[in-house]
C-alpha cells in the first residue's frame, strides 16, 4: 500500500526484494516453535493454534486479495504470540502477504513423505536396471547407456507446492509424483538383430567331416535411461502463473533451508549473489550502460529452465534475450543460446569488450552452444547461473567450456 511501484512489480521481483526480511522472520518463527515444544501443554496448544491460523490466513489471502489489511493484522498477532514484534513491524511495512506466498506451508511430515515416495520410485528404477538381464531375459547381449538417477528435493517440493498453491498433503500428490517421475526418467529399450555366423562340423555321406559357416540371429538389447532433470520439467507442465510461483519457491527455498540441508541449492540461495562493480569508463558506452542497467535488475533471480521473463524468472538465454530486448539495444525476441550465437558477429578474445556475449559448449548435454552470458570486461560476465549473478570466466570450469565471444547486432 505504501509503495505502489513495489506492489505493481512481478511476483519474483517482490519476493526477492523481501527475501532477507522473510528469512529472518521465518527463522524467528521456527525458533519460537522449537521453544514452544518445551513449554507447558497450554503453550503447545497455543502454538498449534497459531500455526493453523498461519495456514488459514495464507489460504484466505490467496482467494481474497482485497483482505490485505486483515492479513497484516493477523500477521501482527502471530508475531506477538511468538514475541517477534520488531520482525512483524518490518513485515507489515513491506507487505505481509509475501511471506505466505513464498513459504512452504505444508506439514513437514507431508513434505518429507513426498520426498521419500519419490526416492522410492527412484530405488525401484535402480533395482530394475541392476537386475535388467534377469527381469528381461532372452537376449544374447545387453548394452546400457544410463544417466545418473538423482533429483534435488527442493525442486520436487517447489513443484508440488506451486501446483497446490502453497499447501499439499501426501495423499493429494500421489498422481503428481508418478507423473513427474515419468517425465524426468525416460527408460527405453531397443533391440538390434545381427546376422552372425558360427562354424559347425558336419559329416558327409562317406563319413568325412567338414566345416560350414551357419548364419544365425544375434539379439542385442540396448537399454537407455535419460534423466531429463526434474528442474527442466516445470516449464512443460505449468502455465505462467504456476511457473511464477515455482520460481518464487525456488528463490526462497520456501523459507525452509533447514528442510533439506544437504541440497546444493541451500548454499546457492542462502548466500548473496556474486556482484561486480562496473568500471565507470565502461559505462561511458551508452549501449553497454543501457544493457547492463537492465540486466542488473534481475541479479538474484533463480535459474528456471525455459524461463524468459521476470514473471517466470529466466534460463541463461532467456535472461540475455530479455536484457537485450528490454534495454532497447537489440530486439532479439526470445532466442536460445545457439540462436543468440547465430545472430552475433564473432569477436576474438583480444577484441572482446563490455556488452559482447560470451558463449560456452558442453555445460549440459545438448548439441551446439549450451550457455551464454553478458561479458562486462575484466574477465567477468553477468549470466543466469543459479541464481543470476556475476562470474569469473577465467576459472577452470568456464575455460574448459569456452567457445567464443560474439557481438549482437546492436541498434
């Protein structure tokens, strides 16, 4: 209410701007819940009632957007019950609805059960692969081309939470777990038949032995497992609004970085994105200044496969395409990494300058260019890693995948 510009911005932007406040609030809330467990039974009852009110308030705000003032009042009561008056004041000032719509509100038992159920499906798949010859007999040879079986639990819970607008139960997501599993793991079997020859000894009518080459069919069973990567699935099964919610949950980890502390996303999203101070001399180039001003708006946004605008967040090429187009320096539309390379003029490393694009290959299993960033000079690029942030292009990883610099057709 106090900041109309913030209210009018896209959901990902709003939540990222309030991320630090929300996380501090969530930590205080969880700490208060732990303390409440050690108090008398009446205190436990009050804590449970407050938790229920928290969920009910979330569901209310989802369907009654005009009731924001009421939500703020309830949020204040929640904070008072847990002794978090100062935190509540901060939340009220920046919009209490954000903490609801960016948090996992399902019961821990349901979220952990969903993760366990998905892991069980993976274990069943691994068992089949380990015993494939016994389970699928009848072939002369078996050849395997198998991706690793793995997923990140935060991706799974964020997908389920987005589908159910914040709260789900394990019973309600059984079909979705199976659907996601079938989209992530593609197991195929193809059979080759080769005509081969073996030597057989035979005896003629006069009792003499002789050898002959006898043809026979040799059956080869080719087994391929493709792990499509669970984080690549959302863009294919969600509309833009749901994908936006998914991006928010990934940006905040549902304000529950304690839920899966072993996840690789915890370090990525709990530490500040890498930044870089652009030298003033580089900003004298008006084209580059316009491009980098637009691109830096999205630092901290999560990587979302297929994402192409602030509502859905971005993948690498979606981010660069958006920055180029929205800055007005080059209207590319939505292009992939290879497409951006195709419209760019190759530039040698010695002649690369801020505003050029930098391309990489082999960062994931795809033909051609697989990753793109905006070169800013000084051996740095701004790119949609995970999250959007600056990176040093001279590390061994980026050097091993470096392909070329390119200059887009600037207006």
